[in-house]
């Protein structure tokens, strides 16, 4: 689905969501109130200016004092790979955007990510994965890192990684693998109205991040939940040697 089709399905009565320079912002009527929408469209890379603008929209929603839900719709490239952005501290701008979404969620604004196109690396982590829950639409193609990049970082042969990806979803890009690992909660039906589907996702939001548990139950990340729990236990229990 295109962004225009998504917005028409979400807001059949009309909306005030616009896209400029690949950045999406605005809102529309939703369940007797409003649904705020931010995001990235057109496979646009996310740079320092874009991260600041999107973070500003999230903060503006919070300043209104209402518990308006926030939908983060994503069809992006990775973070903008420029020397200028890196020298300006792009990692801090991306972290700031992610933290505004986490703060909004903590302040009672349900945050839902919707991946409908491509996304990768820092842009994916700072937007879609920074929401309480992430859902997708058929045809979406998210990845934290593509396999050639993984090969360069790990020094493992690409053919070995490709073989591992067939049985280990953590190594593999794509929507189906993200569902198996628990990163994506589920895939929406583009043939049905998206408004009621997003409302159902919001109504079923878990009290805490449940991605590790979903990854274990689906077999995509069988041991991540246990390791995370052990880290929390050891970090919070008094040191027995003291």
C-alpha cells in the first residue's frame, strides 16, 4: 500500500496528514478523538534535520495534554550516510527521536509502528522499533542490517550467512523473519479498513515490551527472553560477595 492509500483507509472522513521532503506528520479523526501520525515516506534516508522534525512533532502531541495515540508509519532508507550528518552526531539525533517516542508511551500516548515499505538500520531502530508495538503490511521489507553488511562486520562469508538465514530468522531481513523474531507483532489486512485494525492493536497493547517473549514463542529468538531476564536479575539483586 502507498501512504495515500494507508491514510485513506485510516481516515475515510478525511485527515490533516501531509508529507514533505519524505517526512510525514499530521493527524486525523480516530475513535471520537484524534490519531497523530508521523513517519517517513518514499524510501527517504533519515538525517539530523528529519530526526529533529519528527521528534518535534512527537513533543507537540505530548504538550497538548491529551493521551493522543501516535502512529509511526515507515517507508525509509537507513540513516543518512553522509560525513556531515556523522560529524553533527547523527547517532544522538536518532537517539533523541527514539527517546521522545518512549517518553510519549510512558506519558500515556499509545505508540504503534506501521512498516509498509522498506526500512533499515538506525532509521528503523529510531522510529518503528521505538514504539510499544510494531505491525506491518504485506510487501514491507524491513531489516536491521542486510547480509552483505553483516558479512563485513562479522568477517563471516556471505554464503555462510545466507545458509544460516534459512534456519535462523535473526540473520535474515524481511517482514516474515521480523514476525518470527517478535520484532513485528503481526501483519495487517490491506483489504480491510485500517482504522479498526489499528484500534484493535492499541486495545491489545501489552503492559511491557513483549517482543522477546513473542520471539521465543514463535521460534525466531528462542533464548533472548531468558538471557534478558537473567541480566535483569543479576543487575537488580544485591551482590552476594558484598
